[in-house]
C-alpha cells in the first residue's frame, strides 16, 4: 500500500476574510477551521504523516487544541511569504517514506473522504490528480473590468480545488524546476503541468469550498451544521 503524506499550507493572513485572527484559526460552528481541515486526513488509514505550515509566531505557541494533536504523524513548520514557500517548507519536513503527497489548503474544511480516496488512487497510478468542479456559470472576459469583450466557451473548463495529489518525485521535480518562479503558479497542478507531467481531473463536490471572503463563513456555518 502507498504511504501518503499531506502538506497543509496554513500560513496565510486571510486578508480577504478580515477579522482579528487569520481565518484558519476562526471557529466554524464551534470548531476551528484548521481542526476541521485536519480531521479527514488524520482519520485516513493511508496517511502516514501530515505537515502543517503555520505563521512563524503560531509555531512558537500553537493553540492548545493543536498542541495536543502534535506527534509522530502531525508536525508543524513555519510557512513562508507565499503559499508556494509554505508548501515547500512542508514538503521538506515530510517523512521520507511517503511516496504520495497531497497538498490541501487549510481554508478547505469540508473535503470528503471520497475525494481524498479518488485523488490518492490517481496519484498512486503515477499521475497528478486535481479535484475539480465543472463551471456552472457563464464566463465573461472584460477589458477594463467593466465592458464585456467575450463570453468564454465554458465547455471543458473546470474549477480546480484541493487536495491535489502527486507521486512525491513528480511534485519535487516540479518545485525544483520552478525555482524562484514557484509563487507565480496558483496551485501545484499547474506547476506539475508546466514541467511536462500528466495531471488528471478527479470529479469533486462543490461543497469543498475554499473559505475566502467574509461571506464564505456564512456558507461554512451552513455546511458545518447540515
Ligand atoms: N497560505 C500559506 N502561506 C502563505 C499564503 C497562504 O500557507 N504565505 C495558505 C493559506 O493559509 C490557505 C491557502 O494557502 O490555507 C490558500 O490561500 P488563501 O485562501 O489565499 O488564504 P490567505 O492567503 O490566508 O488569504 P488572503 O489571500 O485573503 O490573504
Ligand atoms: Mg492568499
């Protein structure tokens, strides 16, 4: 059986969500977002190691609920200035025997076991895996942020979510090839694609939202209590 390692970038400031505390530490229906995000991975039988990249000051003094979980299968590292830097820091700390790596945003607390399993299966067969949802809305392109110049054909277009999964060597090679340009990629899959490897879409659920804005916390409360 493959050994799966998980890197969770959780070192962002959550500026778009506002508030006094970075969004990943805020509670959704009484449970911190990051704790919700961790649970399906720590409960997964193939997951051998989880590394969470945190803001440097939080690594020094993690919240109590996180301190009690730290151990052989869960570590924290200081993240970096960009998401890519945070993922890189996590990758470097991941146990050597994990041959499959999943990268999952701390800001997606509602990932399903089905999605994790499907991503692991594709990655274990030697491909990159990106969980996606087909676009439901009509897509417009503007020139100046106002005037529509084109309605983009949405056929074949998908929204990419996480966890994205890869053979570890494939992801490592993509980060090495990207070097200083790593932060110009918005997800791991695009970096792997740019390095010439094959990435496959895994159908995901739209409930696997990324909590980004203030308003998303309203949706999150609903999803958590349904
Ligand atoms: N992230 C990270 N290190 C950074 C920036 C982001 O680990 N330097 C993480 C965030 O904590 C989040 C994920 O990457 O879990 C996705 O990023 P995003 O949703 O953009 O979160 P933030 O960057 O925190 O939010 P914002 O862009 O609104 O400030
Ligand atoms: Mg961000």
